[in-house]
C-alpha cells in the first residue's frame, strides 16, 4: 500500500523532511499502526510516538489513531499548534 505522508512544524524539523511517499506492509491499516510502524524506524522517527498531543489527518480530515488508512491516502502528522 502506498501512502503520502506529510509532516508539519516541529515534526518536519525532527524527521528532516516535509513529506514522503511510502510503501507499507499489509498489516498497517490504521493511523495508529502507521505511527507505530514509522516510530519503529528509530531516531528521529520516535518523535512520532513521543510528541505530546500529536494530531493526525487523513485526506485533510482530522482523525484518531483508530482511523483506517488505504492505498493512495495522504496522512498528515502535526502538533496541535503549528504556527505560521
């Protein structure tokens, strides 16, 4: 499954990129599983599991960790205040 991932604010700085396309294994089917899969990459990706009050959006709609993800989705990760 291919997804577009977007990182904002401090997360963008932590992981060193604003976006990436990623092919995921079939067992990653929710935002929570995606976050855990990315954090398992190690530093600096652990910021995705340690950032307090992290927000998630799938196709520009705010969602929770249990939201499903499917091929072609855009998943955004951002802290609650991203600033301008």
